[in-house]
């Protein structure tokens, strides 16, 4: 009877972080399987920015080229599927996919990303990643000097407002409820000419995802070219938590400086572990993760 294959590592999530980790491992001749469901969180974003050599490319273009390059390493395999069950079996990991396939690996890498929880605002989801945006480093330059809203409150709003104000003098904070600012924060906002509107938002009017105006519940309207938003998220996969990996207070998978989770043999990278959500950050953390997994495999054998 043919013995079942045990991969050196299985990478769950085949976007930028996962592909980066797999490339590093493939270049070290490790047998790697990438399992990916094909639903990256930035699928709706028209262009990716702030990544050297790829600035302005679509996320799909970058991911397609990355996959083609990783596929050149013959020890790396791909599986289009979704992991639904993960178990620790002695010193290895057993996975079952939605399609019913079963795989085993010595190490696991979670590059599964996060899932944004959209607010109950008409038009919000259609604009997310296009003109309702989350990061001034990823999108801010394209909306420089334009009229900009910021859906956030409290300290998070203050932090983001300070960054966005550097890109435009026309900025308004939309708290969608009672403003949660200290007196000195109100004074700082006033000093910088940043208006605060507390009325709840009823709708974001747009054309093909491009914001035209915001309609408030009292019927008032404001024109905007872009709107930043701070929204909650959950892990895209619940397998890390099911295997015992700790999460941070913010909801990210907890890792150390070597991308190790709190469970031996399990690593994580990309948006699931870092607040700085960008292609460049994901690729960087994946590269480090691949090297650290290879190092651990090497120590166990050498």
C-alpha cells in the first residue's frame, strides 16, 4: 500500500502572504501544498499601490504573476479548496477540505487573512475598497486634495484623521452617533479645520463604487470624493482558534517575532496577524514565515 504523503508544510491561503511563504519554502526544496479558496479580501479593489515594481497594478495581476512564479518550483503544489477541519495528530497536522480531501503536514502556515464586517449602510459594501477605503498609504495619494469623509470615532478617528489631514485640507469626521472625543481632541480637530458630524449615516450614494455623496438620517447631504472607514473584522478562518492559537485583543492571530503562533508548529502571516494591511506588508511577512518554517524543519533534521 502506498504511504500517504506528508508535506513539509501546508500553506492555508494562497494570496500574497501565502504565496510569498511558499516561494521561500519552494526555493529550499520543501514539499509544500497551498490550499486557497480564491476569495481574497481585496478582490473589489481596482488598483494596488505602495508596493515597489507593482504600483498601480490590479490585485489580480499581482496575484496571477505571483502564482505563476511560485508554480515554477516543482515541490510546490496547489489545491483550490477551503479547509473546514484541522487537527493536531501527534507531531503533525491533519486537514480536511470542503471537497472532502485530506492532507497531512509537519508544519502549518495560516495566511487566511481577515473578513471585514460591513456596517448596515446602504451603498457601503459596493464602495468598499474603491472609494470607501481603509488605508491612507494604500489609497490616500489617489484622493489627495479632495473632499474626504472619515467614518470613525474616538482615538482611532484621531489617529487616522492626523494621517489623512496631511493629504487633504477638506476633511470631515462622521461619527454616526455621539462623538467620543476628549476636550483637547475637539480643540485639535477645530484647530486643524476638521468638522465633526454626529448624525447617523443612512446611505452612501455612488456610481459604480465611486462615492458621490453621503445622506444622513435627518435628510442632510454632504458631497464627498472619498470616505475612509474604520470597521470591525473577524478572522477569515476559524481553524487557527480551533487548534488553540491565541488571538490578540484586536482579533489578530498572535505571533512572535518569527511568525510563530502560540501552538508549536503553526505559523501565521499576512492580514491575519498584522494591522498594516497592504500587499507589501503581506509579502514581507510571508517571506519571513517561509524562512522561519524552513529553519525549524532544518533544525529538526540536521
